[in-house]
């Protein structure tokens, strides 16, 4: 894994899955380029402190690898080329892409609007797809390319009050299935990870009590649980895995 570079999107919060993924890859001697967009996080109930992206960068650098960060609105049409150009200027060719950024707000049949759908689509479907395609186009190695998408288990059951999110986020799984065969000859694997309900700061105390009853291990998923799996999928040992959606949910019962 020496001298490899990974792009991880949506890394802004100290409690987030993105931070855990960055640290896991850094432990594997992979240089890190991560994006964040504080305007979105500030609108969410969990919010964000201004120092968090820099604190994450310092944690990564402490692992002995190189790390740069870029505040970037992935909804902007120019963002994809801007990100890859930035990463290549910083460290050279990119060999790992983790599509972790997402847009998620509540929307039901009574409240969903065209604006809701467009906001979710621009991040969950369009940005994820265009980042993936650009990675494939720019990949220069003969093997070792890795694309890992984050799913949320939309194919396993309904998601109440999250109509726009469920509709657009399921594209991560379809993208994974659709591209796997086409890009295998280019030395690239593509997989998706559904981490299940994960304690990243959004779960209330009452919801946590309910969710824990549905986990055989009687605990919530942790960001590190997803990160360890993603670390494996990014490794050379995962060469034989592609086109898979892995529901890493700790036996969660719906």
C-alpha cells in the first residue's frame, strides 16, 4: 500500500465515519485527500465546530502520512475536476476513492418537494457518479484501483420520512453493480458498504435504546466498524471482491 493516495469525501466531523475511514487508511500508509462542506453540517441538528476539519487533518498527519483537505461543495458542476486536480497536484495519481459525502434531510409524502429531490440528487447520485467516472478516467495503474461507495441499506426495507434520501442514495448500490464488470479489466474494483445505524452523533437517547434492542451485540455501530471494512476493501487482499454491496450491520434486525 506504500505511496498510494486516497480521496475521501464528506469528512468534516470528529464523530463521523469519514474521519474513521481516513485514520484507518492512514494506518495503512496511504496518503489522504479529504473534502468537507461546513455549510451543510451547520444546517444539521448535529452541527459542526469550526476546528473539526483541521483537527482531523492533524490526527491523520500524526500517523506519518501526508494529508491535505479541501472545503468543496460537491453540488457544484466544477467540483469534480477541481478535486482531482487538487489531489494530483498535491500527491500525484489517485488510486482509492471513498464516496462518503451525502445529503440527508427528512422528507415524507406530505413534505417532499422538487427542491428536496434536487438537493439530494446533486450529492447522493450526481456527485457520486461523476466522482466515480472521473476516478476511472484518470486511473493510471494496471491494478490496485479501489472505489468504495457508502450505502444505507435502502434495498433492505423502507426508510420512513426519508423519501428523497432513500430514492437518491440507492443509486450508490446500482452504480456499484453496474460498473463492476466494465472496469475490472482496468484494474479497478468497486464495492459498497452499508454500515447500518451508526453512532455518529445523530441518534437520540430514546432512539439508541430502541436500536440497541435490535442488535445482537446490544450496541450501536461505531464509525470504526465501517472504517475497518473499508480499509480491507481498499487493500491488495480485497482484489477478488468487486461488485458487492456489503451490509455490515452487526446483525441488525429491522
